């Protein structure tokens, strides 16, 4: 299962999550993207990024709040993948 970065990241783009990811599956640090993205096929579901995020923008796929579910599709599509 993967994790999704949602709306709260848009304004901050804090990269603490990138620094703790053991498999380097979080992309966008240093890029001019709207948000950081977690590659769903590379994420090992360790959850370290959830604890590192100061704005609480990262959720397990199945726990993304209703108001931010659009970010699931945006995340998958960013990597050219079909959303679940």
C-alpha cells in the first residue's frame, strides 16, 4: 500500500518527509511542482513520512480524508499510472 501527500503540502512543501524516506520514493524536492509526490510502486508503506510531516499532509491511501481524495488521482497520474 502507498501513502498520499495531500492539500496541506501545497502551501508549505516542507521536505522533512523526503529526508526520512528509506527508499527515496518521494519526489519534488527542488522542483517547481505544486506538491511533493510519493511514487506508489516504490513506497514500502513504512510510515516514516507521516510522522515527519509537520503539516500532517501524508496519509495511507485508504485513510485520505474525503476532501482530499482528488490528490490520490493526481499522485498516480503524476507518475503516468492509473489511479485505484
